[in-house]
C-alpha cells in the first residue's frame, strides 16, 4: 500500500529569487533521503509562494525495500588452512560480521578467492513522522 506525503512549511517572506533554488533543494534532498532509507516513491512535486514551501510525494511505500549486502573478508587461502578448517582470520571476520563461520562463502574475484558473507536487512515499516527520518533537514 502507498500513501501521499504532504509537507508544508510556513515562512517569513521569501524573496522571489530564492524560491527556485529552495524548491530544487527540497526535491533533491527528499529524493536522497528516501533513497538512503530505501523507500520507494512516485512523483515529487514542489510548490512555493512568498510565505510557504510545499512538498508533495506521491505513492510513498509504507515499508522499506529489503537490502542484501555482500561484505568481503580475507583471502580464502588466509581464512582456511590446508585441511579446509577456518583459521583465526575467518573466525574473526565471522564474529565481526555477526554470523557463524558456517555462513561464510568463498567467491572468485580478479584478485583471487575471497571469503564473503551476505548481510540482509529485511524491510521495516517506516515511520516518516519519525525524528530519525527528518534529522538531517
């Protein structure tokens, strides 16, 4: 399900020459904020009068997109001994990433075989009214 976000700011008199940059900033900044929070959305509309700035975002998703991140670790030859058992490097990397050693995978890269882990962040219901969302405004 999606919703429409309407954000309106009452201000003192804004000079006409300041309006286009202010509206452009609002549009770019909300786009960046939604991207950083992994929130899908539709059209962004900005409007302004000498005493009011308005931002409308259509089709705002109620939940964040899932995030899957590949975190590279040490080279496989350092992470595992000749018998294929994990070394301190593999154990330390797994611990640092908050996963079990069994969750480590090996991937061929242009630099050779490296250990990596997939870290997933599941979608969360996003509260756009949350101070965390607006903290950089």
